[in-house]
């Protein structure tokens, strides 16, 4: 009986450490007012500084003047998240040039966007950071 409980506990633990599938999770705007958020991560991220780019558009038009916060979380408990403000580099394009991946492993990068009219939206992307 103990062996079965141990096996079930280990299975649950391993399943919880797996990063979620990357996909759209933008929310906050109504169906008639779609907001699209795209997170662009380095192609082969390594431990250290990185640039994260967030593109924001509404109905196919670049959104200027949004506030964008980028958060990096490792997929396992106990790590302090990395939080950076992304500045507007050009209309609808926001960059966090000082994102710091401080450990190798699986990360979830979240872009929280507040549009000029106060509407909010969120997008997540998964990545694996390697050792340099």
C-alpha cells in the first residue's frame, strides 16, 4: 500500500513540474474588441540577460501607450519571479531588454498588458532556458 501511495505522489509531483503548453491566453477585452498579444522570446535562451518583446494589437491595429509588465516564473515552486517593465520601442511593440533568466530550466513568461482605456489582457509563453 505504501508503494502505491509513493508512486501516486511521485507521479503527481512530476506532472506538476511540466510547463504548460504555450498558447493564447489573452483575456480582458470583449469579443467585439479582440486584443492580440504575442510574446517573442530568444530562440535559444541561456542563463543571463535576455530581451523579451511583446507585440500588442487591437483589431489588427498596433496599440500605442499600453503599460506592459513581463514576469518570468520557473515552473517549480520556491523561485522568486523576475518582473520587468517593457518600454514601448515602436507603436505596438514593447521590449524588456533587462529580463534576467537566473537559472536553467523551464520558465513561463507572462505579459500583463493594461491598454490606454484601462482594459487588461494577459498572454503566457513557455520556454526552456539552458546553461551558458
